[in-house]
C-alpha cells in the first residue's frame, strides 16, 4: 500500500531535528482530535493537552469536528463514500485552524487514514465528490466541493499520540517528577495500531512496534511480557455489544494473562481498549462467568504521563475513574519521588 | 485452495465482492496457509473460520451470506498483518459480505441492529456517539451537514427498526432536537 500523505512523516522530522524534534512543532498549531470515548477518561485529553502546553506548544480544539464515524462504517450503516465524506468534512474543518492533528484513539486514527485510503478507489472518490457537492447545494455554499478539488494537498498532517510522545520522549522525560520504579508494566498496543498494514511492506515510522516498551524503560519501569500481549481487548468493533458472552472470553483471556505475570498495570494508547479492559460492569460480568475476580489496573499513556508529571490531585481525579486499583498505582508512583 | 478443484470455482460471486476493492485484488492467491485462522480472535470464541469463508466465496457458495459466522469477525486486522500475501484484506472482505447479506435481507438479527439505535441517533442529532461528549455537542448547522451526508444510508433506517412507527420516530427526533437546542442555548453556541 502506498504511503498515506496525511500521516506526519516522523522519520523526516527525526532527520531534520536530530537533537530536539520538538523544535519542528514550535510555532505550529496542534489540534487534538475529539475522540468520543475520551468522555469516560477525561485524563486522556488532559494528559496530552497539559503536556503540550507545558512544552510551550499551541493547542487548539476544532468546534466543528464530529465523531470519525468509524463505528458506523464498521457496522455497515454508512457506505465507504459517506464515511470518506464525513472524514473530508472533518479534515477540512481541522485544516482551517491547525497544522498538525494529534489523535489519542486507535480507532479514530485508523478511520482518518482509512477514509483517505478509500479515495484512491476512483468509484469511491467520485461518489464522495457527489455527496460533498450535494451537501454544498443543500447548504447553499461552495465550501466542500472547492476544498475537495485539492484534497490531496491539504497541509494538515496527522499523528497518533503514541508516535508523537515517542518522538519527543527525551523532552517528555525531562518534564517528569516521578518515575515507574518498582512497577511491573505490561503493554497493550490495540489492534488498530498494532495491525496497521500501512507499514507492512515499507519502512515507515509506524513500523516500529516497540515504542511503548521503550517508553516504559525510559520512565524507569520494569517491562513484563505476557502471552496474550498481541490479543485484541475484546471490543472487536462492537462484538462486546453483539456477542457479549463470547467477546468477554477474549477480554478475560487478555486480562488474565497480564495478571498471571503479576503486572502492576496494563499501559495502552487507546481509550476504546481502555474502556473495554477497565469497565467495572465488564469486570463484574467476567467474575460471574469465569468465577474469577480480576484486579489488574489499566491506564492510557496520556493519563500515565500526567501522573508522572505530578499534575494536581484534583486534575488527576479523572485519571483514576473507572480503573480498578488505579488509586494504588497512583499512590505508588507519587510516593516514588 | 486444496479442497476446490478448478471445476468448482465460480468467480462471479468473488468478482462482486472484490471488484471495486483494490485491497482484495489478490484473494485468488490465498495459499491456504492458515496463519489468519491461527491468530484470529473470532475463531477462538466461535465457529468462525476465515479460510472456510474464503473457500465458500471462491466456489460461489452464497449460503455464506445467510450464516451467522460472518457477524463474528472482530475487524481486528490481525489476519491482514500475518498474511504472507499482499492484496488480501479480510476485514474489508467481511464488510462487503455483510453488505451483501444486508441487501438480501438476511442479517444481522433484528435484535442486534437495535443495539446500534442509540449510538446512531446520537450521531445524527449531536455529532458524537456518546451522550454529553467531553467538549459538548456539534453546532446545529454541522449536525445538519452530517444528516445530509448520511442520506439514504442504513444508519437512518435503524430508527424504524426500533420503533416500527415513523411518527414516533419523528417525535423522538423533535424531542432530541429541542433538548440539543436547550443545551446549545445554555452553553452559548455562537
Ligand atoms: S479481522 Fe476478523 S478474520 Fe481477521 S483476525 Fe480479526 S477477527 Fe479474524
Ligand atoms: S494468511 Fe493469507 S494466504 Fe494464508 S490462508 Fe489466510 S488469507 Fe490465505
């Protein structure tokens, strides 16, 4: 698959700014994509926003951005062209106010790139154009039709929070108050980061799937390996809604495997995986079904960074919500000073 | 595909499924190695077997559209990652199969569809799939744009599936719109 022009070329930034890649972002407007599931974990947003501001970067939020619509595409409720049209609408709105788009959710990230990939298919591209034309006619504007003519050349570039944090890891590390000493960390990438095939046949910055492990080491934590590291969280594009009893077997298998190696917590870069692996109702159901009470804690990378940076207790409250034993982890980390 | 001889292959069904999807141009080059099955979460919890499904497609066996198996795929893309071939994209193939199944009126089960009702309704009235999203809902004009883009899409027919009654549906929409307007007035949308 050819390279997606929308993806920020991190390799190039590393080459051009070998000493401090952060320099590339100075003076640029960084927009944070509003992932629906951040609602349940406001610390995911807070963690990255607060970090960027502390590093002197300009953060913007796009009022006109909608849900990426991935959930509806995955459920066959909208067509590929409709999915791409929703994507182009979002990208254009964001392009108007920002240079770089940071994404905290694997699902949204994959949708944004996939919507663009679909436009390589002439039939989908034509239909998308038709939809945007109809939209302009209906709204009595000429906005999206005009922008679509040049869609492949918009300046906006997107980057996953994990890739971004990894890129500027040394600057992040300088800003930490605490570390992960004494903690055994298991990592989970999530399918829509781990299994991306955009990097399958070529060398891109996406190829390296050891970024979480390297960050754990950088933050002084001990990495623990577990047999189901690459297994899906169980969400499975709503399998947990359609076939809950079966899908929970996957969630159970994953959590149990991390608990077996006595992981202090599972670190991940996606709020959808976090929702699946943490939701108290799911944990209760697992206990009921498998007669096993699982207590392994779970946390998003952005939340962890906020804790490590020593963010105010009240701001950290949201970080602790909905996550089993996260209070304990929080206390261990903040007593590590 | 060792269980099929050239005689019982039938490309018409395959053609319909992959015709406009460049990512599946090489489905015929599947070497039946089974790596996709070995790492598939759906296979761990159900009768779902993607190799069997590919064989059915290559034989033109449309009963696959009626079977519940195709609704078990997690769309996790693991198979795509481990497949030694390029040009085989199973999750997209599964979505196309489900589309065909929808068109024929087979699946998913009615109950399954209604589970999407609330998220579809939230998307078309507020722009997000969750209630009270972190940054508030989308401005009204933008919601209208989404609604227009989704014209004639299946997302709009779930409403009927849930309530069986178009008038009731309109009432729900109106009620939701009123609530969103109150929210916007309160939160000072420009
Ligand atoms: S995408 Fe579907 S077929 Fe492929 S590994 Fe995941 S569940 Fe199995
Ligand atoms: S991994 Fe690829 S080549 Fe092997 S059986 Fe699956 S689809 Fe065929």
